[in-house]
C-alpha cells in the first residue's frame, strides 16, 4: 500500500494502516482475543485497508482515493 500521494493532499492530518497498529483486544470481556483494525490481506475492491484524517470529510475522501493498493 502506497500512502504518499494521500499524505500530499490538502488539509491531510494522518493515515492509519494495518502496518501501524498492533493487534487490540476486541472488548473487556474477551481481552485474550486480539485482532487488527485492518486485515493485511485485501480480498475485494472496497474493503477497508486504511483510515484517513483531514480537516473536512471531502478532503479526507480525496486522500482516501489517492491511496494506492497493490493487487
């Protein structure tokens, strides 16, 4: 996944991918079960692989569209 173009977008604040986060527990009852926010394997078009923060939803959407995912 290449996020460099997204990081150049206007009002870009941050991007989160599966590479950046450690597995987290899924709730207080099931603390021993850990999962990642984003699966490292993208199985179909439209599957979530990253999250973007920007000043407006429109700017965030532009940054999301700029992320390149290798198939």
